[in-house]
């Protein structure tokens, strides 16, 4: 039982990182119907910026994270403006291929500058030690990850539900033309979506980097997993991405603890395919009928 | 009418023979234009052509976006390598191995195609991506003694020579070209252009999609079989997501649905990779930038791209299958 609870905590902490990245996927998909393949790599850039701040400039962890968020937001907007905006009315496949291209571009440009070897954050960058709760022992790192994620989600919910920009986002995602007629600047709203998504990815990247190691290709697997999480929860739905991320983290951890760790990655993709075939709208998504 | 097509086939056969003889002469040690180092690139080029033609049938011609092509290649590679290692690398066995590899990939493609091809557009892309990864993980873990786990298979006889890849690629090209001219090929294009219209003209969408997928994966398996006899060592990680993107890149560069374009793009990319062999990291940056620039150039809507297109007088990329509804 203790081991089970322990695994649950591990699952929730990795799941919250998936959830943070998945939010970026789901918001962008909700608003411009694009699978932003480069999102995982924006996360990677965030991890490197955080690393540079913490390890090279000795900036404390929280300000480093904020710097990473700013840098990634700018990067996200640049990507959107340069690569996606000219293709807004193009075919979906074109934009998808462009996104794959951007993703590779980020990875290999980064590899050119920092090399392919992986680096580690200074020991205990994200807090060290363990908290014991009865028989359970929780890493301080995990506590930080889970708390940060919860704070981020509350802030995000607030922005989307209570602010004018959030309202604009919801309007644009439900009907772009109508939103424009009501005087909403679609371009600015889309850029804002990218800012939100990329800064969440930066947070995830910095935390992931501090827990494990960073390398130019670190964004690929978590990026794909986070996308699976977004689909699992219902793509386009923000609570869905949160739920999907945490569930995926839990399932993955439990599979690797009780069944086989080598099939951990396969499980995520198997879930993806089953969800896509059985219920493409995901857990919390709305089922939209196709009109002929 | 009949005479015309016979003449055409004759011209085709003659040009294949001429190409074969020409490359063979260039490869002669006395001529030494294609030296042994370039020969390995030429072999890889023909394997790439085979792979990309298969993917072009699925993605370019039938419009089913697949990101898991490398997974099917790995099935072909592993089954052919196992067959040759358990028997011998006589010519008959090599041919059999190629056939076994191709059929194994096609069979898995058939099993996977039935449920997944119900999906459309980017959902299908993601599902095939996931399947490609699942194939890789399963190959890596299923039977460590037989398939060698993450270390893969080594010591595969190097049975792939120039003839194998050349005729492999030529056969693939001829089959896909002829399919394209047949009623099946026209049905594929119809499915790509408009599924609803195609269905109302009496085309069975599921059958056409699955058949195209099976044929495409068959050639992926064939290419895989040629690949394992070419490198001698195969590992699951050689057939990951990145490899699928490499193949997709050839198809996209050559033009979706254009089989001559695929051939030219495969040649061009291999030439590029030789030219940039000293700058491996730069090569990937150039690839990625090319991918983005081509897409922007072909379908971008900002004034710059519109003007560029006018200068080169190219039409806007039109694939109505992916249009927004």
C-alpha cells in the first residue's frame, strides 16, 4: 500500500509536467487547429535558459524560471509569426509539416550551439531532501513540481475565465470570423495563446531539467507524451489537458512499477490510439458531428 | 492506342537498361567516377527511393498522412535479416528474404491499417506516429534472444549489392507508376481529393485506403530488407520517428503525389548529405529550414511569398483533402 501511494505521488509529479505541456498543445489546437510539434522543443529551450541562469549566472531558481518563461514566450510568438501565420489559410498538412520543420530546426540549432551531450542542473536546484509523511517519503522536488503546477493552473483558469484576453481566446476558438466581427483582434489573440502556452512549457522545461538531465532532444518524448495527454483529455479542452496529463503520468508510472518498465512508452501511444479510435473527442471533449 | 503503350513501355525498359549500364560503367574501377565511398551513397539513394515511393503512394497519392513509415521498414529489415541469418545469403535466399520482409511489413500494415485508417488528417498522422513508436518499442523488448533487444542484430551478411537496390527501386517505381494509371490509382486520387464525392461515385473508401496502405508498407518492408543487408547491423533506434521524418521529407520535397519528384528529391537529398558530410549538425539545420521554407514558399500568404510565387510562376499548392471544412 505504501509503495502504491509512493508510485501515485511519482505519477502525479511527472503527470503534472505532462499537463503543463499539454495545456500549450490544447490551447493552440483549440484556436488554430494546429498540432504544434515545436511545442516540446520550446520546452527544451526553456530548460536550457533556466540552466544558463541557474548554473552560469547563479540566479535563484524562481527568477530563473520567470526569465525562461519570458524567453520562451518571445520565442513562441516569433515562431507563430514567422512560420504559422503565413499559413493560416493553408491546408492542414502544410502547417503540420511546417511545425515538424520548426521542431527540427530548434533541436538542431540548439545542438549546434550547445552540443549533443546532456547536462545536469546544479545539485538540489529545485530543493533537496525528503519529507516524510508517515511511511511515505516525498522528494521536496516533487512537492515543488506539484505546487507550481497547481499555481500555474489556477492562474491560467483565472486568465481564461475572468480576463478580457481570456474571453477573446474563447471567442476566437469557438468562431474566428464572428469574433473578428465583434472587434476582437484575432492575430493578437493567437499570439497571446502562444505566449501562454510557451510560458507554461518553459515552467515544465525548467522543472523537468532540474529533475533529470537536459539535452537538445529532451523535448521530443515529453512533447509527444504531452500531446497524447491532450488528446486523452479531449483536445481543445483546458481541464481535459490537465486531467489527461495527470492520468497519463499515473498510468505510465503504475505500468512501469507493476508491469514492465520497458513498455512504459508504448503504453502512452497505445492509449492514444485507443482513444482516437474509440472516443476521438477524449474524456472531457465535446463530440462534434461531421456535417456532410 | 495499344501500340502507343507498347512503345512507351519499350522506351521505359530501354531507359532503365541505359541507366543501369551507365551507373555500372561509372562504377568500374578503371573509370572510378563513383568510387567505393560514393557507391555506398548510391545504394542508400536507391533504398531511399524505394521507401519514399511507398510513402508517396500512402501520403501523396491517397492522402493518408502517415508518420510511421520507418516502423514498417524495421519489420522488413528484421524479418529479412533473420531469414538470411538462419539460412544463407545465396541469391535465391536473398530474393526470398526481400519478399518475406516486404510481406511481413505489408501484413502488419494491413492489421494496423484496418482500425487506424478510419481516422483522418492530423489525427491519422499522430496515430501512425504512435504506431511507429509502438513497433519500435515492441521490437526492442519482445524477444531479446531472437531480436537482440536494444543492441539489435549484428553480423547480418552484407547481401545487398547494387543490382539488388537498383532493381528493387525500379520495380517499385514501375509498380507504383502503373498503379497510378490504373482504376485503383484513380480511385486513390479521388479519395485524396474528396472522400465524400469519391464515396458517392461508388468507391469503397476503406478498401482503397487499406490497399494503398498495404502496398506502401510492402515497399517499406522491401526497403527495410535491402537496408539490413546494406548496413549489416540494425538497431530499433535506427527506425524511430526521425527516420520516418527523413522519408516524409523526401516525399514533401519531391512534391506530394509526384513520383518522379520523389526520385529526384531522394537523389538531391543524398547528394546534399554527401556535400555536407563534414558538417553533420548543419545538415539537419538545412533540412529543417528547407522543409519550413518550401511550405511557406508553396502556400504562404504574406505578400513576400505571393510575390515570390509570381516570380517563379508556381501555382499555390492545392490538395483539397486537407482543406478546412
